[in-house]
């Protein structure tokens, strides 16, 4: 009845992108000079430019022992534990670099170059082969014709015909249609992330018209909660956080405005090509798009996603921080919109995909020519009372003084530390400056609400091309690389961007309907969230090291139809959810189905899916009717149990109420250095990286959280209190509680046992609270069939 057990998988996920971003640059910059094929003399008989060489080691033996960083010579050397073994010899690596090496070894020391598909790690001219060009994701999107199905029920939708053909080819047949109780609960969680009420379930179950399910879908797509659900999916991809990370984990003022922008954009069904343009160049678009919250122009808010990365408020090396910042931007842009790991080309040509190091620095130029700023989304209103206006003006002057000069009246000048062009923004301030700005802005907002029309965004900044960084080092510069798109698609064609960053041009290039990646990637994300697995199982990676699509013709049909439907996501939800494929039951259609297709890659049934952390918590609020359904607004602090705050460790936020004032989970403050414990238990993603998919673990902590969490006990109590206020028989009350919590009526056995429990323990609030707690702990509460 409770959640089953398995091994936890919390923490940083080390993959190819992690290696190329955090590990190889350290080895290349600090070790290759003496320990690589390029070294004049290999010292100590050790090479570190390959996994096998590290495992073999040099004169002192193996350098790494996979899974055991404490026993690895490499870690002992970089940590300076041994006076006779300290590497690099001239200076110790930073704590962050050492931690990256430890994490990498701990998780098996994966090395992309070890793959048989990897390109040789030798100096050679970058070339793109016919094999590269013919990779399925790089070819133009086709308009395939769906084959006819022998079963008439599977002929109505092109989606069904593509899926049916694969099933027959693999000796499988589709599962029957899911019952109505299962189907409506599935649809509600898919589209709005909340359970249906008993009344909504009953209306659908009693509706025998052929368009009954279509009416449900249309109602859900029109719900304001649709935007909340799908904004959270996108927030995973752009690694949304409201703090800057590092030691201080300073707040990012107005960061929540981006979250509200997303909710409104999804609710308004903003065409996806416009969505892309606003994300990359919303500040440069000629036409303003008014918002729902008084904004004159919301488009620039979208560019705030470029800055959701970790920032040191007082970096030792500002140039390196700037390079890391741009690297994070290239990484999120390429994964989110193109499904490529372009950041892997920071130090060398990509090991798998036809992306050169020059391509990387061509793109880097667009972002080096951009700075973070706070954009005003509506004009500041003049107050009617002159005395109050005078106070507001004084506060505004104070704010501008702090923004320009820092809290101590002296601007922190990054250029004093470097000859490079490093923009200075509020994120460079220390805690005093950030906190002072937050305080002053709150005071001003209390006097004049229109002063809050600010949001983090992007602005043009000294447009220029960037030199190629040899081996990824900003201290070893090559020739400048002209800003352009990927060589694979555009060759070396490079427009002239003498007076602009070129971001608008880049945005249009990515949002072009003929771009073979853009529509495929987004349609795969949609499919992933409706089935628990994408047609390509790695939504952030369509490159040559990724699995091929299970249904390539279907993916192309979806991508083509997406454009034909004017880039409407809501139209594509309808296409998918009205198909027989989506409406199948989650049981095997035959005894051999599980043997022939154990992973259900051919979709012989619908997948059983565990709810995400937010959906579990939101259901806990919705079931007793205590969910605050207000859309948007400032984030609320998460609840922290006393054992978390007992020692009052620095940088642990103050606790909010147990239920965070009833707000949905999307409105809980997201801190980089501190994840809300309840959400983390149910696999809330790491905010340090773009997450195309979430880990789905089944661990004892989850069962313990549902049994013991103060939130669960509070909601069970509220639920029992609310039920007892309604005049009802025990059978009717029990039926209603089953419907609202798990979407079905109790079985005869369940009804008999619970009624017997009531009779034995008394029909009082305490007994009904125990029953409510039981229902919240059923597997069916946290799973969708």
C-alpha cells in the first residue's frame, strides 16, 4: 500500500556534459602540459588525457579508482594531503574544481572519448562528414504519410496509425481503452497537475457523447492552472532559481516575474516561435506585447532565463566567471531549443556531434555582447498626493544610487581586476548591496505599486566577436571567431553584427520553421510529459550519442503538424490526448506483451507514472479543499522542520508556514543551495543544470514522508474536519473521499474493512482523520495509471 523501496539517486548527475564542462577543462588547463600526448616530456610516466591512462596510472600506480575518490591518487594530489604529492605544483586547485573531480570519480569517472562512437582526440582540421549530415535529427523534417491500420478504431488519428504499425511489426497489439475514472484523472494531472473533483468525475462518467473526453480536454486547456503545470516543466529545462548560489546564495530580485511570464505565456498559448524570439531577444523585438498584470511589454522578461546560473558575488577571476556565465547560457539555449550539448565544445571540437570549438565561440559572441539588467515593464506612475510622491522620489534616488555605486557608495569595478570587458551588474554586489536594494524596493512598492514593474532581463553590451579560447582557457586566446550559427547548417556564413549583439538574428535562426531540430525537440518534450518517455528518451540531447527515436515518422509528423497549427502547443495537446494511443489502459494487452516489449517503447499500453514532487504536494492541498488557487505573485518561503533549523546554520532560509499559505508548489521560493525537503524527497531536480527529464526514484524516505510529514498530518486533519461538516452517510462520505483522492470508488473489500474500522473506533474526527491519512498514503495517490 505504501511506496516501495529502491536505491536513492539524489545529487549531481555526472554525464558527458558535466565532464566536458567541469572535468576536462581542469585537466586540460592544469595537467596536460606535463601529462598528455602534447607534453614535451611526460612526467612521472603519467598521462591524464584519457580514462584508461588514468586507471593505469604512472610510476606511482593507478591515478583513479572509480567510485572511490578518497583512495584515488589524483584526489590526494590535488588536495595537497601529501607533502610529496601536490599537483599542480605551483598552486592548489580551487575547492570547486576539486569537488568536480571528486564527484566525477565517485560516479564512475565517465569519459566521453572512451565510446566507440567518439571522434579521435587528435589535432585535426574540423570536417563534417556525410554520416554527420545524415544523422536523423539533422535532416529536414519530413511530411510522412501515416499507414492505414487494419483495426478501424486505430484509423481515425495519424498518431494511432503510426503507433499501430510499429506494434504490428513487433508482434504486439494495443491495450484496451482505459476506464473513464482512470482517463479523467490522467488528463487532469497531465494538463493542470491537480486531481479532478468528484463532481467533475461524475459529469464525465455520465456523459455518453462521443466528444465527452474532448470537452474535458478543452476545459482543462482553458484553465489558468494549465499554465502553472506546463510552466513548471519548462522551469526544469531552464534551471529556474531565485538565488545566485555560491556561499551567500544571494536573492535575485524579481526573479519570480519570469515564472509568472511563463504561466501567462502557456495560458495564452503564445506561439512557440514567438516564445523562442522573446527568450533570446525579447528586449530587441519591435512590437510590445502587453501583459496581464499591468505590464506594457512582457517580452523582455523572457530573457531573464539567461541568468539562472550560479554566480560568485566576489569572484577571484572575473574573466573566468564571465566565461562560465556564457558557457551556462550556451548550454541552456542549445539543450532547451535544439536538443544539443554544444557546451561540450568549449575546450575542443565536440566528441560526438558535428559541432566545432569555433562554432562554440561563434555562439559565445552573441552572449558576450549581452549583459544582465533589470528591465522596466511599465512606466512608473505619478502619485496624486505630492507629499507621498516626494517620499517615493527620495526612495527612487536611493535605489539608483545603490544600483550605480554599491551599498558603500563605491562601485565594485570588475574592470579594475582585468583588461577584459566584464559587465558590472547587481549580481556583483555583496550581501549588503543586494539586501539593501531589496529593502528599498519593498519600501517604494508599498508607496507606489507601479514601482514593482521590474524584471531581470538582457540588454545589449559592447557588441564584439570573441577569440577562440585554446583548450577552453580564457588566458590562452586564439583568433576571433565571427558570430554565426552552426557550421553544420549554415557553413561559415557570418552576417555582419557591427552595432548589435546579433541575438535577434540568432533567435530567428533557431525559431525558423525549417530548422530541423527546433520543432522536433519541443514535440518530443510534449510527448515525454504525456507518456513518461519521449519518442527520443533524452529530450535535451538529439545528438549522435543519444538513442534514436522509436517512432521517427511520428515525431516528424508531430513537428510538421505543429508548424501547420501555427506553433500552438494547445492544439498539439489535443492531437495527442484525443488519440487511442493516449487513451489506452496501462495494462498489457496480452501475456507476451511484457516479454516482447518490457520497456513499452512500442507503446502497447499507457505507462504508469509517479507524480512529480509538486503534483504530490499540490494534491495534498487540493484534496481537503485548502489549496489557494491564486495565479502568480511573489514566492512564499518553504516550511522547514525544526530539525533542519535547530542549529541555525548560516544561509538556511527562515521557515514559512507548514502549508506555505496554501500556495501551489510552483510558488514556493526556489533556492539554489537549499531545496524544500518535501519536494527533494520526491526528486525535485538539481537547479544547477538543465533537466529534460527528472529522476524517478522509489525510496523509503518517500513512504516515511507521506506517513510522518507535518503537512500530510495537517491536511488529513483538515480533510476530516471538512468532511464532518457535511451531512452524509458513512458510505457516501467514504465514496466521496476515495473519488477526490485517488479518482475511483472504494472496492467492496475496502468499504467493508473501513466501515468495520469506523464501528470499532468510533465515528469521530480522530477516526476519520486516520482514514484520510490512510488514503493519502495509498500508492494510487502518488501514481497515475
